[in-house]
C-alpha cells in the first residue's frame, strides 16, 4: 500500500492535465498512488488519463464509474471513500505541484500528529499563482488575496469563510474516514473537511507555497486579486452562501456526535440557528462569538449582508 493517496477529480481538463500529471511524477516522495475519477468529460481528458495509467499502472488508478455526474464536491467525496492510504491529498487538474509538495506537507502533518495517527489531522499550505501559460503572477496566494491563514484555525472565522485551499491539503486516514462522505449540498469539499478537522481533531498550516495555482477562465475555484468592485458584484450571492454555511453547521453537529465538547457544540448550534433569529440576536452573537473580530475584509462583507438580509433571502438569494 502507498503511504499517500492523491485524489484527482477531473472534468474537461485536457488542456493542462498532462502538465499536472508530470508534476506528480517528479515528486521527491515516490510512495504515492493517484486515484482519478472523471465526471463525464467531453474532451480528451479520459484519453490522457488512460494513457498515463497504462504507462504507470502501479501509480495511477482511473475509477470507471462515470455514468453519473456528481459535480466537483461529489466527485471528490466519491474518491475519499476509495482512499485507503494512511495519508490523503486533494489534487486539482490544472495546477503544477512543486517537487517537494508531498514530502514537505507530509513532514508537517506527521509533526502535527505527534505519534497519534488515530486523531483526525490536516495541514494546508500557501500557493504560488500563475497564469494560463504557467507564468508566475504572485509568489504567495495568501498575500495576493490578502488572506490571513490563521482564520482557518479560528472556530468562528472558519464557519463564515473557507480560508484553507483544498488543493494544498494533506490529511490522515482518521480524518478521511470521519469526513467522508461529504454532504451532497456542502458548499465545498475542502471547506467541509477543514471544519471536521478543526472541530474534531487538529489543523495547522505550512507557511510556504507548495504548488503553482493556475488562474484562467475555466478553472473550478480560481480567484482574482481582491478588488472592491469584485466584492460588491458578489454581494447578491453572499446571503445564500451564508445560509448554506449555517446548514453546514447542522451537518457538523450530526456527523461529529461524540467528538464535540460542550463549547464547540454550542458554537455550532448558535451558528446553525442564526438565520432564524432576529436582527438583534444575530448581531449579538456575531459580536459575542468573535466573528467580526476575526473576519477579513471579504468576510465582513458577508457578515454585513447576513445581518441585513431576511430569512427568505438567505434561502433563495444569489
């Protein structure tokens, strides 16, 4: 058995897929297996995957259950349920991994585990940013987006915004078993997994980039530099996103029964019930639980919109 299972969810990614696969094959940590599931691509993605699987049959496994479209979250969730290695990593189809991505991330995770692999644990890292051609745009995604990586470690801040990027994740099998399957309506597989780690185990970051994160018109999760106009354009969708985040808190309570102590359980209950409370109660809880204090500029726009929108807007807005 490989020590690391890399999970790659593909969909019409032929343009950059070869470059990503080549970057995996250049890793200085060689004890890994790639599990790939395609979600119904209409380009040559599957041809590229099968070609590499024939060349590297001990390294690359193509999952042949593509009759049903699962979407990005469902695709990664299906792969998580197939992962059996002690450690698991998410992989996007259009990035370029640095040669020491696995080894550096794994060393940090094992330090976090501290000899306790039965405790769910996750490590995330910074990213460099490149354009469609692979030319470097920024050496740090966190600085480029003005993201404070500590926010993913705060029990309130992590509930309102996903500040850990899934394509940098490495986590242990204990977390994989607990987090899978990802709820079908979860806003993101990575946000869900990070929250499970935060509330039921350990989470930490490695303060360095481990891959080039490609920015182009078709990637599933790419972000542009933080611009006020861009934030304002997104305001109509923020309330719906926040409402789904409140549902996510309910799912966490259900999934983590037996793991949560009284304090974290109460925090999740308050967050889950927030759309059903009055404006005054929402404001009081946002202050009391420290949401406003830990939120960055983007999250503060979401909080403001949450305070102003009505419950029916939270369900149907965006």
